[in-house]
C-alpha cells in the first residue's frame, strides 16, 4: 500500500511541475516548493486517515453513536 502512496506522490510532483512549466520557467525555488508542498500534503492526508481509522478501532466513535441514540429515544 505504501508503494502506491509514494507512486501517487511522485506522479503529483511530476504533474505539478509540468503544469507550472506551461506558464513560467522552472526555478529552483519553484521546484522545491512543489516537492515540499506535495510531500506535506501527502503526509497530512495519510496522517488524518490513520487517525480516523485509529479512532474507529479504539472505540472513541462509539460514545458519539451512543449519544445520538439516547437523544433519538427521547
């Protein structure tokens, strides 16, 4: 699974650099910004998904579900 995430990130960097090259020349700062921006976006998205799955498996979401069931019974 991790290979697919890395492959998707690499393809996004290539796509971002190609799109940027259509409108302006690729400077060192632009390339670094695109690479770092893509890297941090992938890390943030992966981390948020991991937290969502961890929250579901640990039972933290059950409290919210129970609260809405109790409210609906009234």
